[in-house]
């Protein structure tokens, strides 16, 4: 029996897997963008973190947004290099937010931009899966386009 390789994706990084690998991330005040093709086996996971200081509005400046979109663009470019035959790119967006109104507002600004960026890049994105409260462990298996989410103990 073959063991599937597991790749942990750190905050503010992405990983591309061109083989049968499991991409994982611990979401704590973060967004994960899972990218895959309906036919090809490669996939990518982008893990974007929101820095939150208790009681203060989350800083979502143009510079922050530009940095996140640049990272998403690089992730898509690396994925397309790994699977040049991809014809049906799909995306699943998963978010975990602390119970903080400022963070929810910031994410409310970022998610539509990420979705529009993906659409403009020719990627079909499902509705985001957003949860407030406990951290989440995400497991993404690109070969099957499967995303599993586990609530983590606090």
C-alpha cells in the first residue's frame, strides 16, 4: 500500500502538487484557496492569513490586497506550469475567522476580490465556505478535487 505524501502549507505561502499528494493547512484567521483541474491530477493550495490585533480594525490596505493578489497570481502561474493541459480549473475557498467584527468586515472586502480575480483568470470558484470561531484543519486532495475540513480543539 502506497502512502500519500502530505505537504503542509504555511500561512502566506502556496504549494503546488503535481502528484498524488495531500495538501494541508491550519486555518487561524485565514483564507485557503484550493485550485485543481477536473481532469488533470495537479493542484495547488494558497494559504492567506489575516493579522488581527485584538479590538483594532484589520488592516486591509491597497498594498495588502495587491500582495495577496500577486501571491494568488503566482500560485495560478505555477499550477499552470505544472499542468499545461488543464482545461477546467476549479477553486474552493475556505475561511476561518475569529469572532471579531473587524476581521469579518476585512474578509468581506477580500473574498469578492479573490473571487473576481479567479473568474478573470478563467477559474470556476464554488461559493466560499466561511466559519467563525474555532480554528480549522484543511485537507485538500487535488487528484480528486476533495476538500475536508476539521474543526480543531481550542
